[in-house]
């Protein structure tokens, strides 16, 4: 697939510098950047999901403590 991207001068300059420093074609730098960006989004999503699961577990644990206390109150 071929894609066309319009860059302002500052971004084009950054791309040219990266290409020179990394000794890669500009298209390779762009592909690497997209892969890096996508991986970080996935990592962030997984992190948020894990935090939500942890909050739910802690909430359930507290709820269970309250319930467990009622079992020991002599009823």
C-alpha cells in the first residue's frame, strides 16, 4: 500500500534528521513511528484495564469484609 503524508517544514526536518541518524529510509522511520505509536496505545489500554480490574477486586474485597462481619455477629 502506498500512502501520502503532508508534513510541515518542522516535521519534515525532524524526519530527515531521524532518517540520517538512524541510517534508515524515511518510509522506514514512518513505519517504525506508527508501530511504536500503536504499541503504546495498546499498552495504555491494557494498563487502564488492569487498573480497573484492581479497583474492582479491592472494592469486592471491602464488600466481602462487610458481609463477613455480619456472619460473626451472632445471628
